[in-house]
C-alpha cells in the first residue's frame, strides 16, 4: 500500500486492515451503481402493484354475498351485496380507500367490499395485492 493511499491519521501496524482511499472510492462507486440499478425495479414494482387484482369475494367465497362488515354470508341475505362480477385493480382499491367508490358499486356496496378487502388474510385471493397497496413508498 502506498503512503498516499492511506488516510491521514491512520498509522498502525502492518497487520491492521486500513482501507485505502482508492478502496473507499471503489466502494462508493459500487454503491451508486447499485442505487441506480434498484430504482427502476421500484418503479416496475409500483406499476405491477397498481395492476394487481383483488377478487371480491375470492374463489372460496364464490356465490356468497358480502354484508356491511365485510363478512361472507349466504346468498340472498337481507342487507348484503352480491360479489363483484370482476376483480378490482390495486389502483381502484387504493382510490376507494381515499374516498372514491369502487367501479360499478354503490357507496354502501363499495364500503362492504372495502371491509371484505381489509379482512383479507395470507393465503386468500388478493391478499398479496392488498398488502402491496398498504406498503409505504
């Protein structure tokens, strides 16, 4: 190691690992390239999160209705709503959580659907999409 590569004030024994300026610059350059590589991946993830789908209800609840608390109930239950004919995208659900209604749903129906979505658990259809929407960016 050359004397000019050793940071000032880092005089020690030859056995000690003293990073040189050249080594520190190389590590910094590697960090910048890593940051530039990861940033487009985050953008791609954001796009896929907005296009993911949440079926209401999922396949296990097909044919059942959804009550005002988001619970699955037998078809025809008074005050409950039939499931959505199509899944909602992550973007639609995100907007609904901010106050808009879900497409093709009345206000009450939208609120019931959102309660159902809030109750999703790991392993249920749409859970991963819902969890992705909740992650801060």
